[in-house]
C-alpha cells in the first residue's frame, strides 16, 4: 500500500521582499480555492534574508513551507548594476540549487506546477524539464506586461543601439496613449548590446512561452489593456489582484508610527516612502527635507541614507543611521510637524490609518495597489525599473496622482516639493483625487468579492491546476 503523495506547487519568487510579499498572499488565495494543495517556496538569495523577510516566512500557514536556497555564487558586479539584471542573475546562478530542490520535491510530493516571479523566468525551463505547468507571477500591472510581451517584436524592428535614436514614443497594445521612450522600464533605455537590455529581453521572450501569466491587477484598474491581452494570441492572462498583505510586520518602528498617527487629525498626514529599498541622492534628500518642512503639512517619512544609486538598499538593508543625513536643525524645526523613522514602517497599517491623507511614493506596484486599496491619493516620484510607467498610469489614465517637476539637474527643488504636497493635501484638486481613489478602492473590493472579476480569474486558474491534480 503506497500512501498517496500530497499535491504540491513550487513557487520561486524574484529576489527581494517586495516580490515575495504578493507571491505569498497569492499562494494563500490559491490554497483557499484548493484545500488539497501544498505550496513550497524555493527562495533564491544573495546573503542571508533580511529581518523583514524572515518575519514574513515565519508566519506562513501550515499548508505552506519554504526552503532558502544556498547563496547564489555571484561574480563581482558593478554597483551601478540595474536591479532587474541583478535579480535575474541571482536566479540564474541559483538554477543548480533549484534543480536539486525540485528533484527532492518530486520524490516526496506530487509536484504539479511551478510559479515563478518575473525575474525568475529562467525557472520556466526547469518546469518544462520536470514536466510541470509553468506560470509566471507578474507582480506589476497589465500595462507593463503588455509592453513586455510586445518588446520582442519591437526589438526586431530596430537595428539602432538605443530605441531613443529612432523613436520618441512607443504604443503599448491596449493603451490609448503611447508612452514616451524615456518613461519605459530602465533596462530598455540601455544600449541594446548591454547585458541589462539583453537580460530584460530574455525575460520578455520567456513570458510568451509559459502556460499562463498571473497578474496582480484588476479589471477596473486597467480594463482596456487586460481585455486586449486576453483577446490576443499569447499566454493566458489571469488578473487576480489586488493582492496585498493584510498586515505588515509591526516589529520595526511599528508602535512608534501608529501612536504618532493616532494623535493626528483625519487625512492630515502625508506618508513618504520609497519602497523596500529606494534611495535618493544627497542633494535630493536635502531638498525633500526642506520641501516637507516648507509645505507646513504633517508628514511621516520613512528615511534611508542617501546613495547615488536609486535601488541601493534593495537586496541588503542599510546599517547606518540615516537620520544623520538630515539638514542641520531639521528635527528641532519640524518637531510636532513630522515623524521621521529610519528604513522601515508598517506601510499597510500606515496607509490604512485615518490620519493619512496622501502618499508620496516611488510608485512600486505594491505601494501603488496598497494606496488604491486604501483610497489614498498620491505624489508620484518614480525612481527605477518600471516605476515611471506606473506613475503615468496613475497621473494620466487614473488621475489619482500628481507628479513633481524635475529641474535641469534632475532634482525636485524644495519649492516644488511643497507645491505638490499642497496640491494633494489641500483644496479641490486633492479632494477630486481622493474621490477617484475611493472609487478605485471600491472597485478593488468588488473585484475580490465572491463573483468579482479577480475571483473568477483565480477560480479559472485553479480549475486548470485541478485538471492536473487528477492526472487528466
Ligand atoms: N514596505 C513596508 N514598509 C516600508 C517600505 C516598504 O511595509 O517601510 C512594503 C510595502 O508595503 C510594499 C513593499 O514593501 O508591500 C514595497 O513594494 P513596492 O512594489 O512598492 O516597491 P519595491 O520595494 O519593489 O521598490
């Protein structure tokens, strides 16, 4: 008598906490649909996981577990390397460990599918080797996905080293307005012969080979693009969002932030945060500090030490005291006006707090969705990756954000900081944006309700997986 093996799905996140978070939440939803499933996370790493990552992994429910893969062996890389390129390289160099882990999973479980983050697409080839269903989890919007799926064709149409040599705008299938080339994801702005570009193109090419792409978005957020993707030839697209954490880890600066917010009046505080690892230059940091002060509005600022490279704290946290970099006397002058916390805040709880009236954000997709779910209007301050495209969706299509003007030396000056803060926190324009955000927030809740669009997409996916459960 052989005991039947447990049905299992392996999930390989792209490196970095902000990619793990939505994948974990998605796994929870999937397991709710299909109680017989077990999920194992196989986590590629560079160095030991950060405290926030460990905190997240240690709260997985009983039908999920994780294996932290041995540290990827990495060549010496320039500090300027693009975040996406580095992520992909970490995964590529973890493939032998992944192979081992999958071998052991297939011997212990009935392994059905591999779900991988967007920069873990190299895992697709392993999935096929092990005869598994292969799904990409796209932790960003459908608009960027549509751009990515169209990039291989666009690539073939040009022989120039830079796209910008030839064209100024790019049409994305399903979008009414074309995007400026300068606003495309950072890797696409590099020379086409560079590793950065080639690695990004490779991700985009692999995307059209998978059994399905699970996208963290919802119908009412990007209706035209989603419909276009679903009607086109190409991978099956499952818009199952917005999937966000229900609560963040409150271990870091948690009670300090919440107690401070409890003492502020409704909608009066601007939350300022650049994601899990975004950093500003020293000059920019200075201008932001003076600008917040000048605006006269209350602020809660998650601050990091400045760095030349915008994603510098992405894979490994900072171990310096960032507060040392603030202008002289800043604390004294803003006492009562603002709270500055180093490196991390419980963003979900913060955005859900009634005192928050606006969010100055780098427009990472998770932050974007979290702001949408909580109906908080935004100041869009994109830094890297696909954030400029996210910002444009928020500003031009959805009209729920304002974008500060950057001067000729690439800096947002203090007066402009104060100006955008006022636009969001005061007056008619701010009220309109908040109203539209609230409508989106309602639409998000509807998408996730029993017969909502995202739930239907999720149950469609679950049905596909179930077919393989019974060996059909
Ligand atoms: N986050 C947080 N506290 C912080 C900074 C970030 O809880 O101080 C969380 C945030 O809620 C979001 C994620 O980290 O879920 C950041 O993801 P996003 O896609 O916005 O940006 P990225 O980190 O990829 O640049």
